């Protein structure tokens, strides 16, 4: 792990989101599912927005999805991010729940830097797979192309 990598912002889990990060540490991408109506939801929250039930479980996903949109951040950036620019931030539509979109980075492999994918390769609709990058004691989901 490089100094640059350690300076990236880390998630700050709250009570509702803590299980997401605990499963991520095991290499599992899970989303909350309402045990009353069965609908999946993200980001984590205590109450189902569809049926108002407070009962939920964490359902394992395939970790597969498609790039729904993307950006290339430009300066001004925090120093750790400026050091890796140009990099990408993608929104991934989950294959198991297309209404759920997660923000992340497309990388060449789990331990590759944020700028490891040529921005010219970014395509909306490209199939991606979640990988987990250990950084600062947290397993952060990132994404790799299914067909590199
Ligand atoms: Zn519900």
C-alpha cells in the first residue's frame, strides 16, 4: 500500500451501513433487502421506502453490473487524488437490482491504482465486476471490466 493510497478518503460507516462494510471485508457485495416486501434498497436505511417495514436482511449480489455513467474528475482535487489524475469515477447499475447504482472506480485489478484504466476505454453499458481493495483497514468495492 502506498502513501498516496493511504491518503484517499475512507468510508465512515454508520449504524445502518456498517453491515455493508463488514460483508465487503469478506469479499461480498450485499445490499439491504426488505423482509416484508422483498425489495432491495441502497443506500442502507432503517425503513423500507416501499412498505415502511423496519425488517431487513442483507442479500448477497453477484457483484456484477454495468457502467451507467462515469466522470473524469478534474482539479482542484485533494492531493492524493490529484496525484492519480486523470482517473475515473463510475456509477454502476447492479445486474441483480438495476435500480441500485453504486459509485466507485474502474481499475485494472483490485490492487491497481485509480488511474490504471485508460479513460478512453470507459463505455456506458460496459459489464463490470466488483473487486475489493484493502485500504486503510477498510475493504472498498471497486470495479474491473468483465472483458479486460
Ligand atoms: Zn418493504
